C-alpha cells in the first residue's frame, strides 16, 4: 500500500508541474493576443482601401491584365495553407488542414492538379509524414508574421501564376486557406481564391451617405495595375497571416486554459485517492497491531 501511495504522490507532483507550464502558456498567449488583434485591425483599413483602388482600376479601365484574366481551361491550382509553427493550440492546425483537404478534393473534382504551398511547421510535418509533395514552405513566423514574409510568399505565388504553361510550378489559379479570427471563442477556417482576381467591389452600390472616391490613372491603367496588383496580393496574404496569428493565439489560450482546468481536476482526484490509500494503510496497520496484541494475550493466557 505504501508503494501505491508513493505512486499517487508522484502523479500529483508531475501534474502540478504540468499545470504550471499550461498556466504560463495561457498567460503568454493572453498577453500576445491583444497585440495580434491590434495588428490585424490596423492592417484592415489599408487592405480595404487598396482593394477599392484595384476595384476601380479593374472595373472602369477595361484593361486585360494577366492577374485578372480568367484562363479558358485551368489545369493546375496552387493552394497556400497557413498553419502554426508550434502545437498546444487545440484543433487549430488540424481544422485548417481539413479545410485544405476539402478544397483540394473539390479542385481535383474539377479536373485540376493541386500544387501545395505551406506556411507553418505543422502543415509541413503533416505533408512530409504522408510523403506528399510540397512546392515550397515557409516556417518560423506563425505567431508574429511580418510583411517581408508576406512579400516573399506573394512574389512566389505571382511568379508561379505568371509562369508559362509547361514550366514546373506554373499554375492557373491561386488559393489560400487560413483561419479567420471572428472572436476569442470563434475562429473559422476559410479558403479564398487570390488569382485570378475576382473583383466585385466596383460593382457594389455605395450605401447611404457613402461616396466612392474618384481615381485618375496616371501614367496609364496598365502601369497602375502592374504596380497595384502585386501589392494587393501581398497585402491579402499579409492580412491572412495576421488573422491566422490571432486565431492561433486564441486557440492556444483556450486549449491551455482547458488543460489547466483538467490538471486541477486530476490533482483533486489523485489527492482523494492518495488519502483513501493512506487511510487504508493506517487501518491495515492498526488491524495488524490489534491482531498481534490479541495473539500475545491468548498465548500468555494459554501458558498460565
């Protein structure tokens, strides 16, 4: 019984150590998520105005640009999957990967080959473990993405989209799968088609009291699109990375809080079992002592 008691005490000690770790990670995620939310919110106005500018050029100039031209028979589609670099975030990465699997299945059903690009070590490990090909991957920035990384990813995807048919990584479409941050409790896996651009804002009517800005295209709409469209794609990717970072931290905070609560329950359970084991051991020792005293008393009575 003493050995069993030592085992339960060791379990309590190890659970308390895990609780300290999960509690610390919960507090770290809670402190970082505010900054991540602020970065995502501050990037939204720039992305919105850039979208309106691109919409105005593409809608009112009637320019046939490679990034807005719909291919007649698309055969290959690039899919950028945004996952996390670290674990302990609940079902965050697995939800994104499931959404990417659904998108890939739909694209293959349309007769398109899927070229996979990965952002985050979890997605990279998922595909490498299953021996699936990866065109290119980027890691080490999932919780604090920078615009330089978004610029590199966007440039790579644009180059693949503009590559001549027959080249190794040439694609006809570009999709991105990421987790959209709705609130601290809701993070939604989403897939968006980036290229060719689907410009719809220019066709929307302004709301009451909202006046659409007037644009003058200098030196020409073609050159304006050449400058705006790459920035548009990169800003959309950067915004997706910021949304994914906020979602990852929210998911990690929620997962670590649940782990801390479970550790509390385990500590209570093991403490109760250990107390019962200690009481059973004491009861057994008392019974043995009483039995020994009775045996000695009976032996003395028999000798007399």
